[in-house]
């Protein structure tokens, strides 16, 4: 399975503190759920235990929104939640 990350998703990753490795792990091993506009969402929690924007969080959750491609996924955007 191939995972292609759209340039828009790369920009969101940089802004929201997600790494490419985390996004790929989310697609490969995360929970899958239906999303708007015929897209598929993937969600996975990662241990964090560090500071993000002045506050320490124990968990980072990545949500990746993707569309099916010939033999894999194209990641359109990502959302990161800290808690």
C-alpha cells in the first residue's frame, strides 16, 4: 500500500506538530472512520509527554483525512489534538 502526502497536508503537519512517520502509522494502524465528501478518516493516539505551545500534554492524537488512490491513499489534510 502506498501513502502519498499532498503538499497541503505537509503544510498542516508542520503547523500542527505531526511528523510524517506519525501520519503513516496513523494510516497503517489507526482506527478508520467515514468522513465528509467521500473521504476516509484515520485516527491514532501517540504517547507525547512533552510541551506544545506552552503546555505539557501526555497524548497526541493524529487524524489524517485521505482519499483512496489506485493502490493506496492520498493524505489530503491532518488534524492534531493534544490532551
